[in-house]
C-alpha cells in the first residue's frame, strides 16, 4: 500500500458489558480507499457503519486488525499524533456539537481552522470562507451569528465547510445529509463531488440513503450486522 490510500485490514470491534456480554459491532472488515475516490458506506441503523467511521478518525481503537493511512498504522496513534495530522484527515458527523464552539461566531469557527492549518492571510481566509458559504447555500449574514443560534442543519453544513476549507487529503462524513432539505442536500453533495475532482480529496461517505450513495460515490460498500456484505464500483 502506498501514499494516498486508507486500508482497513481484518478489523473487528467488540463491545462488552456485564449484562449483554460481547457485542460484535464490526466483524472482519476489509476495504480500501484509493486516492481521489469517493467511497460510500451504506447501511441501516445498527449496521456498524458509524462505528467504522469513528475508528477511521481515532475516536475509538479497534479490538483487532489494522488501519493504514498512507502506509502507516494509525491504531496506536495517541491524541498528539492525531492532532498533528488534522491537515491530512478531517471528519464531519451528524451531530456537529463536538467540532464547533457554540459561543463563537460561524466565521470565527471556520477561520480558526484556516489559521491553524493553512498559510492563508486574512484576506485569503475571508475569501475562502465566503466562497464555501455560497457553495453550501448559506447566507453570508450567518457568519456573525453565534453557532448556538444556528439550526442543526446549518451547524452541520458549517462543520462540513470548516473541514473542507483546509483541503484535507481525506474526509470522513457520517450521515451529513440526514435531515437536510433537498436544496441543502444537493449543495452538500455537490461540494463533496467538487472536492474530490478539484483537490483529489479522498472521501468516505457514510449514509443510510441509497440515492445519496449512488450519486456521491465511485464505489459502494453495503454493511449489515457489522459486516460488509456487498461492494462494487458504479458505472456512471
């Protein structure tokens, strides 16, 4: 495996409790994400797809198996190592509360990422943010609004905008279109499509929607009961 790929090899995730015993959330997962590819992971609630997304960004460590990022095993990474790789890999979840500061403005939340992870000057940061706001159909007036006053859908689009603003190599998205209206969903999917085309960003798109999966991806992996039961490339 070389630079520009994620490889998930023989990954298992088992949760244990005194009452229910062992629960196998992921069973022998093997899949690869290639450079510039949009991979959709589709499944119903409880299929294990969100667990897999959490493993990919270090929120959890697998019970067994290996996850390689550009040829390096990320399973032993600690917080400091993950922090130093934020420019390389970003994630957006359905619940954006963990990635946005609710007391700060929308603009400040996005600009913070650009200050920390890019070399853009003030003018370039502002232009980048305005361009992305237009791309996801968000009114510029919202930039001065504290995040806590934005709707759930607006917060999710802002989280996606923040992650994409720094042009990461990898973007992990978990149910980012769930609950959005048709216009917002179209804007989000278009933005993801353009990121892959223009910046060669490799995307993992976790969803329960077959329609969104087929539109956004080059390849779909279908999960059921913690297993990948089917996968294949799409002909477009």
